[in-house]
């Protein structure tokens, strides 16, 4: 093919040519050409080759070695060509829960999956738009849109991309159903070059993933302010634990039949000196990123056991207290020793402590350290709650392997249970399964008296939620 801006030609390899051959031939072409023409012409050749490998017909197999720098160059090119009459859009799409897919399928199947997803994305965009597989499960798009393109039109396009990707895929004879999160930015809403657009799209993708699987977010000034606020919190939260600002609040759990207290769950709350009470959804990600979840876990465990000891001194009948353990804590080889040290220090039996484990951890975790820690804690007498049951696809085998004693049914199964007959059938099936497996049940997120009554009628063992009480400071639980 004739290279743009030069009088030379470049051999166009077949679609199935090995990448290393492509790279070698490109290097050879540059070397030979550099010996024949001046430096300016050589630079033009290199630029033309970059254009050839970045901007492809959507029917061609995408380049596998594409980089973010290539995407930035494409966005800059669209901006220059548009001159205010067109809008450049940076789009990032990432397959949700990709790590789990990598664990469940071999390398060949995962590679085939990536190729199929890329092909479907290319089938949605127009000729001349740039599609790049950046890394792992992440794809980048540089779109050349018309000036009238607005937020609504871009959201529709992103939804079409998600729908195309979400259709069942069948690489290597197996079938995989996936979802994808999307973040995008528009040059009409952001002043800056291609790098700025891509950075904004990256922030938008992070926001989309924070909202859950299959999210779509557009970068905006409001998002910029939220990110700045979180950045400030991330710096402050590093010292908040040491200053005693992050403390345990306790939400009661009751028997669905008698209404008696069956326990409390310890929940982290940050008493910020200027912003007041900050919920965990805002500061837990910062602690996770800074590697301080184990430190938070130690604080919550100590405060939970101290509260349990105080309830005993006050003559209150509280059978146990539940503490959430993060994935990082569950992998810690010192976890069991720390738990036993705290129980001994507070002179409490192991049966008084319930350890809550997210269903996603049980469903996805194959780490021997996690299995070993949970098994040992169970043997020592601690109870294990499977939190957010129904959201993580945990198998019955995993439930038995991790010695789970109670499942906490996610709020999504509880909401409007008094009004939705199909919801009632689904919950009844869960309760029947739990009974057959010898597991206790607790419905979380109970917010109305009608839900509470229906859950008791269906046979749920324990209840927790705003309909019973909101999380409260330890001192407030005495008078509750």
C-alpha cells in the first residue's frame, strides 16, 4: 500500500500473519527507507506507518500491541481535523469480573473471548473510528462524532456496545455470558488534548465500575469534584484510624419469630472532624488502595469484642457479635493468631464471634490461605456468615468447603418481598435450600414492617435492617 506523505510502499501482510513478523518487516522498511531518503521523509514514513496500524477498517483484525499512546494520537488527530466542527469521544470499555473468567477458562479460551469481544465492538463503530485492545479486559475507542452529538446519543452508543458484548460468547466450544462497564468523555465538555480526554474517560470508567457491573458513566465537572474529594479523603483516611476517628457502629439482628436480639453486626463509620459521619462506601476503597484493610479489621475486631464484653457487664443477652473480614485479611497467615489473641484478651469464647465473608470471596477465591484460615477459625468454634448471598454465584460445594453456618440473604431479594409473588417464590426456594443444608438464614436490608412480617411468614430465621434499627454507637445500644 502507498504510505501517506511518501512515495514509498509498504507490504500489507495477511490478517493471520504473526505479530513478530509484522514488527520485523516494519523495522526493516524503516531502516531501508532511512538509507534512501532524508530525515524528514523518514519521519513521514514512520508517522504514516503508525497511522496505518492505528486506523483500521472495522472489518480487519485489530492490532494486539496497541497502546494508550496510540489512542491519544488518534484523539489528537480527530481534534485537529474537526477544528470545532466535530466532537472527539474517548471511550473505555472493560469486561466485568475478568479475573474470574481467567480462573475458570484456559488461556486459549480467554484469548478467543477477547478476540470475539473486539470483533463485536468493531461491528458497532463506524469505518475510520479507532478500536484498540489496550490490555487484559480493557478496550479503548477514539470516535469521530458530529458536532450535534450530545450526552444522550453517546449513552445510547455505549449501551449498544454493552449489548453487543453481553450476547453469549462461545469461544473454543464453551459459552460465556459477560457484562462490561463503560466510561467516556467528550471534547465538547472538556478542554484539553487527547491525553486529557483519555484521562477523563479513565476516571469515568472507574466511576462506572464503582456503581456495579454494566455501569455507564460520562465525565463531568461534578465527577471531577467527587474525584478530588475522594483524593483528599484518601490522604486523610491514612491517619484516621490512628486518631480514633474510624469506630464501630452496631446494627442489631433479631429472631424473626420472637423479636429477641440474636446478635449485632459491627460496621465501620468515620467520624470526620469537619464533614461529620462518613459512610464506609466513601472511605473503604481508599483504605483498600493504601493497603490498610488489615489495620481496619484489627480495630473493628477489638472494638466489637469490647462492646460484647460491655453488654455482658450490663446484663444484656447478646449471643454474639459479627465482624466483616476483607479479602486481604482472609489471606493473612497471622489472622487466626490475632483473632485468638483478641478473644483471650477479652476473655470471650470463640462461639461469641461471627465472621462475615462476602459471597464473592467464596465464589471466586481459590487461595489456599483463605480456605485454611476459615477452616481453622470454624474448627476453633467461630461461626461463619456468608454475606450478600445471591450476588456472587457461590456454589453449594464452596458453601460446604468454607464451613458456612449462616447465609445472609442480600437486600435485592428482600426489597418489596411483601408485594412481589415471584420474589416470594425465589426467597422460599433459598430458604428451602438452606434448611436442607442445615444453614441458618438472615435477611438483611429489611426496611418496612410489611417486609418483616412476610419474611417471618416465609420462615426466615433472623432479620436485620432499618425496620429493626439503624447502626448505632456502642453506648446507644445499651438503651435500645
